[in-house]
């Protein structure tokens, strides 16, 4: 009978998890740089298994795994749970069967009958151990000081790849986000609209676009200045975002123009949603100096159909509908 295992937790577990999640890497697809590192680590240390392992709250998830088929392990049986407890040095266990912490571990007692483990913690800039670069064998092994240093070097390379990936993701988000309101910009709107059109064609479920611009915005800029206009744009974006259905996306196309992509949204539902957008913007907007301004919003809608499979054409239809509403006789 295998005894219940004790799973240690670092004293800074909540901060460690917060840092891990900021990398937005859990459950992502394999990526070449991590695959290359586990292959090289396996060759360097002559072990059948090498892992880039990240410790979630209740599981050890493998960003890259060489010689192992499972995508993750329960944290209770993960050797990495012990490795992250001492982030300043690798955990090296010459013979798992001879170590009281692991002698009854299911991975040791049962197949694959693991015997050797060496894991170097993956440390973020604040010293939080996010996981390990680990090499594992089915027979006892020794690891000299030179090889321990080499294992640390591999862990450093993994963290360099993680940090580069995080920076690239942040830059991509920045490129797709409106600098003023924080909502997606035109570039992201076009990407999402194209994806929704592809989904609508595959599923047969229509989606709707909403083109909007503010009524009386120029007068606010002229009377109160552009700083006040920026406050109005931010408040309008906030109100519109609160009105969205789950899964819909709001974007600022530029100036006082906004747009929304609404998945699985037929024409009759689009008309109801458009009315909600208009109502959300009717209340006065308080400026930072205490003054209040009023602004309205005009909404043009268009819904995909079997005859329209180009997202650009659907946007043109919504824009024409908006133009007609803006220039309709009072």
C-alpha cells in the first residue's frame, strides 16, 4: 500500500502563482524553443526524460516534455513540488527509492519506476520559482558540480525564452489596444471580425457588427477642450463595455467612432442591443472639474448572411446604416 504523500507549498505561494499566471502560458501549444531545450537537456545529461515543468496550484503542467507522454501530473506526486521549495539550487535525488520523500511515490513504486531526478528551479525576476527544468532517469545517477551548473544554465535559458515570450505577447497586445480607452483598436477589430465571419460561414450562425459614433462630440471638444473630450471617450467606452453580452468585443476605430462584434447575433437581436448602447450613453458624463456634459450615440448595424462572406463588406453595410441614421431628417 502506498502511503499518502506530503506536498510542500512555498511561503509565497500566492505571489508565485500570480507571477506564473502573468506569463499566460499554461495549456498553450508546444513551441519550438522549449521543445529544443528539452531535447538538448536529454542529450546533455543522457537521460530518457527531460521536462520544462510549470507548477500550477494543483498540478504540474509540462510546457515541453521529452520522453514522457502525459501532459501533466497531480501536484501531490510531482518531484517539482519539492524542487521549488529551494529556489537557489537544483534538487538532485540520486536514488528516489532511497529518499524518504519519494520512496513511496507512485511514479517510483509503479511504472515508469523512476529512480533519478534533477530539477533546476525556473526563477522569475523576483525570485519566485515557477517550475523546473528537470532531467529524469529510470536508474540511479550521480550529478557532479559541473553538471549541476549546466542544469542551472538550461533553466536560465528556459526563463529567457519565457520572458521573451511574455514581452512579445505584451507588445502584441499593445499593438492591438487603443492607447486612450484601453479597448481593442481597429487592427484587433478587423482580426476578430474576420474570425467571426469564418465562424459564421462554418456554423451557419450569423454575427452582427455595430458601427457607432458620438453625437455632439465636436462641441464638447470645442467648448471644454480635448482633455475633456478624452474623458468623454473613456467614459463612453466604459459604459459600452458594461453593456456587452459575454463574448462580444468592443473596439475604438478612431476619433469618436466605436464598433462591436457580436457572435451568434441575428438582426432582431442586433436592433435590441443597439438600443441598449444608445441608452447607456444618454446619462450625463461628469468631467474631472465637476462639470457635466451630455453626449448621444448613433448606431448602425449589419448582420452576416449567406450572401455576404467578406467582413469588409459587412463593415461597409454597418457604416452605411450609421451614415443613414446620422443624416436622417429629425
